[in-house]
């Protein structure tokens, strides 16, 4: 299953996790209303596509200018995003996430995919952030820590401890699961 950032945020909100404000739009005419809801200040505008390289391709921008944001939203919705991962035809942008910009002290990468060779999910983490995770994987694969997850048992406490330790986070003890 592939989900976009806005969908992940929606799932986290539904689960009661604290999530910064955000708006999702699919038409340039929605920019003004979204900005009014988000308030003043710099906003990050992110095309919601299943491909990396959005920033380098010009599909993640920061701005505090409503006219500039609307102009970029029009462009993003009209022109396919082309990056190393999309091929020359690119991918069509259907949705755009807008959120207040935040100061980032440290960026981490946390991801999960299906390992088709092992027929199970694998969770991956890295202290080196996610913006250039493909380059991290190519240049320093040891910087990405992986834990394969048993499809029936799920993520075990010892695996969670390994992953959080790899990120340099304090030890956490998940609550006991009822089986």
C-alpha cells in the first residue's frame, strides 16, 4: 500500500497523535481558503506524488506570498513532475499539501516497505534524514538500519528498541500487546 504524506497525517490525527496543521487542495482556487485556515507566515507547498526528488524538481516550495503559492500550485497541477524516480514522462499531481513551515532541528528517516524477496514488511530508519535517502542508500548503506517484521507477530518490542537506539532516541517500552 502506498500512502501520501497527507494521508499519513490524516491517519495520525485519527489515532490521536499530535500533528501540525495542514490543508490538502486539488484546485488553485482553494489556495486562499487554505492559507486563511493555516494563518500567516511561511508555508510549505508539497506535491503529493509517489516519487522522490520533489524538491529538486520544484514540487516542494516555501513561500509566504499567496500569489506565488497559487502560481506554483497551478504549475504543479498542470505539469507532470519529472525526477529520477518518475522517468521522462513524470507523474501527474492530483493533490497538494500546504502546511506552516517549521524550524527543523534534526531530520530522521523512517519508512516501511514490503520486502518481496522475504515476503514481509521491513521497517527502515536513518539518522541521515529522508530528503536524499536514495543517495544515503547508495553511498552509505550502513546508515540505514532495517528490521524485518513478521506478518503475524508485527513489530516486536526488541525491534522497536533496536530502531530507536539506531536513531539515538531514548529507550522506550511499548505497552504489552494482547494476543
